[in-house]
């Protein structure tokens, strides 16, 4: 029997990525399926804190087993910025294009383009809490390329690749992405508890 679990997001790109990784072993439910359309609180100063805050909020509000994620782009030359503030780097509107423009502006003339995406997934499961982390190293290019993906994907090239995340097919991105790596740990845990 498939186990139903809530992913505390309404981001359809994230839902698609994670459902592909979960396959048919789990029935993934989004917040909109629960009727929850408002933003969830994200008041913490770390990815771990934000992921836990979101998972706890939804688990408590709806009495469900739930996981939430938080992802940050960490840029070496900017001392880890934008990090936990990645989605709102250019302001509260979560405007991906504005966020990318701000990053590229700050990196003008900077030779060190090293960066990483880091995802932390917090799971509230059978009365306990668990954290799973995934990281992918790469570098940032000077102008966006590609139309797939979301967020900073058009300016991020993973180490060992020629394409940005936004130029890759989702199935290829899911082989190496930060979210995929964290989700694989989550899936391995969930399968071990069945």
C-alpha cells in the first residue's frame, strides 16, 4: 500500500521533482491539496531552522506526516550569500529574475564564481523529527541560459557539466541536484521504516 505524505509546498516545480524521485511508492500531497494556500512562516536564520519550522507548522495544523524543505544558493565570493535568504534576496516578492540580477550585479568583475546549492529537508514522522541534507557544487555564469528549472537554475552550472540546471531535462537534473540528493536520503529513510 502506498503511504501518503504531505510536502509542505505549493511550488509545482518542487512537487514535480520530488514526485519523480519518490515514484509510486508514496502518494505526495501538496499544500494546495490540503486547501492551504497561504505562505508558511519562515522566520529562522538557517535552512535547517526554516525547514523544521514549516514542517512543524503543517504537521501541527493538519495532523499529518509531513516534510518541508529549504534551499539556499551559497556563493563563496559573497561569504555564503544569499543562503537562507535566497528566495527573497532582491525583496519580499520572491522574484527569481530580480534575485538573479542582484547576484550577477554583485559578482561583476569577480573571478571566483564558485557556489553551491544546499537543500535541507525536515521530516515530521510518527512523532519524531529528522533532517536530510543534499549539496551540489558548481559555479555561476555571467548571464542566464535555459528555460527549464526555476530560481537560480539559469546561472548555475554543476561541477563536471556544461549545461546550467535550466538547460537540463528534469530527469538529468534529478540525478545530481541538491534536492535530489536530500530527497534520496529522505526516501531511503521512509522505505526503511515501512
